[in-house]
């Protein structure tokens, strides 16, 4: 098995989990918060997608889809490439309300397609390329890609969990 195959499989699993969390959910379900300051399905999926867009675009040497493809405008947000949701307040989480599940999935799929395109070019030499020397040891492309997988799969699982709560409440 080649490195591209392993990485592509891991990222594909993120996409599957995101789709199972978002497909068929209502706008109310996207905005549901199990507790007052909890994250919503919409915010979790947006955030994990922003992290992937930011980090993978950086290593691929491309402008983020958030800016380049006009996704920020589709979310009614500023196209600041540095806004990924990290450090967002409860109010900022609540304010993120995409107009439909399709907008959320459209952005996610767009970023995922760009990620898969980049992954098809990755080899051992690329994985060893140092991209951040501010850490000890320095961060390589491989470490960054695995970091994104870890972050994304955790948030996708959280979104799927909240979706399960939404589904149980609407079926009761």
C-alpha cells in the first residue's frame, strides 16, 4: 500500500462521518446545542473544514478555498483566511448558521476534493519536508497531515454525536 492510499483512506473516513452528521438534517438541527455553550453540528463541521482548508492549503502552496472559491461569502462571513474557529466564543458558535446543509457539505466536499488532489502527489520526500521550525522537533508535512486527520475525526465524531441527539429528540 502506498502512502497516498493510506492518507486518502483516512481523509475519506472524515468525509463519510461528516456526511452522516449533516445529510438530511434541518436548519434547526444544524443549530441545536445540547447545552447552552455546546458546539453545534454546523459549527463543528465548519470548523473542521476550516482547519483542513487552512492546513492542507498551506502545505500544498495554494490559497484556501474559503477565500479563492468564495465560500466565506456563501456563509455570510469575512474571507479572513486566519479565522478557523479556534478560540471562538459561545456567541460566535451560535452565530454560525449556514443557509442549508448543502452549503455546509458543499464547502466540506470542495475542501476534501482539494485535499485528495494534493494527497495524490504526496510521497515520502514530501512527507519529510519541514514546514514549521518553531517547534522542537520541527513540524513536517507528514506530521501536519496526521494532525489534521486527528483534529478532523474528533470533530466529525462530535458532530455525529450531536446529530444523534437531534435525531432522538425529533423521533420522540
